[in-house]
C-alpha cells in the first residue's frame, strides 16, 4: 500500500534581528516567497517544496514527499569554526534554485544611544574612527542588499560571492553584529543548496557568536538554528544527534512558554508570545515528519496533533499551514490503518484548500485520493486523482504530475475486476 504524501513544513522564521543593536532579539518574518504567495501575519511559516531526496527543508521548510525528516542538536559553544573568507571578488552570474529566508531589517547596524553618547566624548579621534566604521557599515548593508537581490533572482552563486565580501568587510571593521548576521545568511544559503557540512559549520559559527554575545540558550534564535542543525543531522543519518536536537527544541520551548504565560503584555507582547508558540509548532511538525520517516506513525500523530492545535489557535483553520497539518495528520492516521479518521481530516483539508486556493491544492487532493483508494472507493479516488493531476499541470509541478500518474496506474490495477 502506498502511503499518502506528507506535505509538511511551516513557514519558517529566520534569525531574530533586533531593531537596534541594544534591543532584545525577536523572531523576524520570512519576507520572501511565503509572504508573496500566502499572505502576511504573525510568525508566518513557509510551505513545501520537493523533499529530502533532492535536498533539505528550506530554511524554512520544504515539502516532504516521502515523509522525510530534518533538523537539530545542542548549541555549539566556543570558538567559531574556521570559515575561509576570500579576498574581494566580482560576483559572477550564477544559476540555481532555492530561496533564502530574507531577514527583514538591516537595523543590526544602528547604534544604541549609550554608545553614541560615549563616542561623542571621545573627541575628534573617536569621531574619525566612527566615520570609518559608519562607512564600512554602509558598504556592508549595500552588499547584503545585493546578496538578497541575487537570492530573489535565484542566483545563489552570485549571492555567495557577495556574502563573502560582506563577511570580509565585517571582520575588517570588527562589526560583530554584521559578522553574525552574514554568517546566518551564508548558512541558510548553503543549507538550501544541499551543502550540508558547510551549512553546519556556518550555523555553529552563528550560534557561537550569539551565545558569546550573551544570548540565552532558550532564545528563539538559538532554538531555530538548532532546528536547522537537526535537519542536517537527519539528512546525514546522524540519528542520535537529530533526535536529541528535536527533543531539545521542543522541551526548551515548552518550558519557556510555561514560564512566560503569565507575563504582562508590557513585559512580553502578545506577538512575541505567539511567535514562540509558532516556533514550537514548527518544531513539533519537523519532529513529526522525522518520526513518520522513521516508521513511528503513532508518535508522529501526537506531534502533529499538537502542531495542528497551535496552528488553528493562532493562525486559524483557513490558514495554509493549518490545512497542510490537517493533511499531514491524515497521512499518519492512514499509515496506521485508521482510514476513517484519516479520510475525515484529509477531506476537511481538501475542502479548505479548494476554498482558499491553497498553493499546494494538488498535493492535498492527491493525499485525499490515496486514502480513498486505500478505502477501496476507487471511482471517487480516480475522480480526485484526475482533478489533482490537472492542478499539478497548472502549477507545472512535474514531480507531482509523475507521482499522480503512477498512482492512477496503481489505481487502475487495483480496480480491475479479477478474472
């Protein structure tokens, strides 16, 4: 029996970017493709794309076509790993796929008032030094903007060259915030290009700088990087590290939410609390996919149920991510032979996907058809598969087109009368 496909992957948040250097970190939105395709909102995540066989979860997440898993270990402490920073180069044209989660603010590079007042007291020499630092900072910002543009144009090689130049300049000007920010961008870029070993080093470098700067282990930025590291370990079949990572992320966030739930809004905003809940949902979703891929569907079901509850409560039933989680929960129930329950969830998911013109409607419909086929409702399954095939062609999703055709061929064999 073929299993229904697991859609997962939340719209992924990115490394928190303080509004000013002295501000507390907070999770930024993925302002890239997710915002364009699926609307904006607090703690938004990003949906699916082709699965683990072709790479990784996008820094945000990718579609798991065979219930793949991804993400995390404990934080790296100590000296940042060696990462070569080449001399300045002219970026060359490049091609490739993938979209790096784009961090919204370049406010890493603004100065807190206390530093400005101290610098004013340093006299002309300090002013000259500050002018040089400001000039370097402005150049770094321009390089990062260019890198972002290259990423948006799907030119990862050019983006990588530009980021190396930004990192070189950040080191030369001893701008630690810029170093951290650039490492994170480089890590995400390596991650979505499938350069796992390099991505691991860069994520650890980012984490090392954050922890060295006083960030706490339970900060959302540390949790999110840990989640990305876990995906790397899962993809590399380093299962002990992957499992420890997922459990670290989930237990740390659950404890944090419990401690913060009674804090007044003037201490911790509703938005910040929601972001932490959504990050927990993302971790539960990732762990569920890992468990399903590892053939533990009942445990995966529990994780999906928790993730779905969070998504419904904060994002609402009609949000694209909530619909994805309904379909994924149906997949886990289908894997356990609980076909009636699976059908109820995936039918609701497909109804909502049609109503909202969900970007992955064809995948949800394909899952519905698969579960109907498992229930031996062959005529209905064929009708839904044909609708899914039409939608997949409109989306130019060749992988899904091929998958649905294979499912239709299997359906034809199953429904053929015995002679």
